[in-house]
């Protein structure tokens, strides 16, 4: 919501900042005792202008943006290191991603990275990244890269292709509250949904197209239909719009993986970044906030950015904004397991080339997909070997995160044998279990997010950030943190996906 709208919303008396308090210098800041009198900050208490809870992509982006504008910031991270899900490790000559494997640099994220001198930390994917495949009909089939390829692809029957071509003539509908399954079937046909759209969602959300919301998952496509009556006509209009902000094409990482990008984001924060520092409770404190840390310390802040996953944000806000906490708590997540394998490419019947492949539900495999990381980014595997990232779990097998390493290895091995013809796959180099890996925005998600932002604004200078609000990617998280920083700098700061 806009900063103007936030100012029109009546703030909570407990947390709304007064002009006097906002104008008070850092040296003059004091806290109030229970009797209403003033007292100095004690040894077990400290004060800061803005507290950022969470040092994932969103929290680090918020902290960088706030520091760039001279704000005094404390970043509180419960884990051992900054980065959240952006975790990279070196194992036996392989560079292994435990979380996301690549980054799509969207316009707002690109603006942020450029504003903070971080664009140079990015590493583009190689040319093979354009080659992507689906496992269909017992073999790997290349995904069409454009309209002409779509006419020739064996993934769709002649009837299915004609149905897609008829999309501009399909009557305009209303995608409000519509699932991805219903939206895609209505605009493109059931065959395109099952054979193209649903497999794509596996790679991004590891979710169920019948439960995901079209407005949240495909906001651009929904906007095209609303503005132009057709996805195709809207896409053509967008392509002609030279003023439209653009990101970087293709997939990106950093030379030391996305963990290296996390370190670049954290660079310069110094003592402001405190790891192994969980926040036990958040409370209103006069015109600001009091954060109770698990070490028994109280941190008082004039503003707060809550940049943790939805379920963790719900726990923090339960005492100060119960309605917001309730809305956060119902946002579902899909579990996911990522396993890294170093393989001999000569042992596979199918060529290991391109970005990788996805496995549709109809294939009957637990495997969701496999990325060929060493084919896309340099120096990811020793000479003569290939690094594969196998994904398993999601809505297809929610229990994967509770399976043993042996069971996971067996199921992944069975999937690799069937898809790549890779017999006797080696045991994984590393297995990363993420019980809450990817937020699953349902058909009501946009209205829920709007309500969450309204409720947070009522508390004054408190904002939410994270990869569950306006998108689930690292780029979405960066943009979310940047936006939160812009809004929280002043009680009535203008909002939007700003670069700073």
C-alpha cells in the first residue's frame, strides 16, 4: 500500500511515533519506565533507530538501504550466518547450493543492486541455460523457447496447439480469486495447463496448480488479460513499451554462489549484524518498539522491519497485532529437499546438457526436477564431472523432509535412472531439507497481503518484508526489503518498489 494510504490509516496509540519522539536525537533517546517516568537505558538494554529482524535477502536489502540513508540499524539473525536460504558450500571440489540455485534479476531487484554497487557481484549463466527440458513420453523433450518452437513442440498435440493459438479470441474473464489451474485452462486450454504450465510451477513453487492463485503467481498475465482482453495481446503491448522497467535477461548467480551474494549484501554492516540472536518477543514501547532477545537483553527501536518467513512473523506479531498474526499464520509453505550429486556424465544414457529438466506429475516420479549446475555456471564441478541438483518433495511428496538420507538417495536414484538413464547414481554430496521452503500463495493472497500491510502500518513504523508477500524468489525478497526500508524511514514515507 502507498505511504499516503498508511498515513490515512489510524495508527495504534501504543506504537504510533509522535513528532517529538521522531525529532529526538539519538543521544537524547530515553525509555519510559512502568511508572511513566524517564530512565536511562540500562546495561541490559540498548537502543537503535531501526531494528531489522532476519538477515535473509529481504532483511539484508532493508539494512543496506537504511544504512545508505544514514539510519542506525541493528540486524538480528537467529541463524549462524546471514543469507537465510542463500547458502553455498564447497565439497570435494564442487560448489553446492543448499537453497536457491539461481537468480532471476527482476527490475526492482536490479534497481536495488545497482543503487548499492552490487551488480558487479552477479555472474551470468552460460548459453546452455536457454536449453530446458521436460520429461515426457519417457524421454527428455526440449521446452519451447518461443512461439515458433511452440508450434513444433511434441509436448502438445495439434489440437492443444490450436487451442493455445485461439487464446486471443477467448472471451475476457475475471481472474479475481481464480486458481492457476482455472486461469490457465480458461485462457490456454487443459492440455497446455497439464503439459506446460503445471510442470513450470513445479520448478518455481513445488506446488499444486489447483491451490495456487493466478493473481499472485502470474500477475503479469492476469494484468494482460485485464488491460487487453488477452495474454497474447498484452504481451505484444508490453514488448512495444520501451518505457517499461526491465531486469536482466536469463539466470544469474555469483562467483561463489548465492551464498557469496549474501556475503556481499552483508558486507559493511559490521557490528550492526548480530547472528545467533533470536528475537523472543516484540512489544510496543511508547512511540516505538521493544524487542526481547533470547539472551535476556532488551533492544528498543523507533522502527522495525520484520523480515522473516510468514510463520515466524506471525509468532512475533501475535502480541502487538493479533489480526495480522492470524493472517500470516495461514500462509502455507511447501516442503522441499535439495540433493547435490557429482556424477560421471559418461554413465548417463541421455546427454547432460542445458539448464536441466522438470518432471510432470503424470510421470509418476517423486523427483520434481534436476538442474545441471556445472553446465550453467563455471567452476561448479571438478574436470570430467557434472554437478546435479535434484529436487524432491513439494506438494507431490510432503514427507520427503522427514525421510532418511538412504530413502531419499534411493528415490532420487530411481528418478535419475528413469529420466537420464543414470544407473547406480552416487550418494548425494549434500542433502538440504527445507520444511518450509516456498510460500504457496493461494487465490486470496493479494487481498491478504494488502490487509497485512494495512495492519502493520497501524503500528506506526513497522513493515513486513520477505519472499511471501509479492513473490517467492530471491529477487522478490530483495525488492521487498528495499520497499520496506523506504516505507519505514519516516512514518509517512512514500512506498513502492524503490531502489534505495
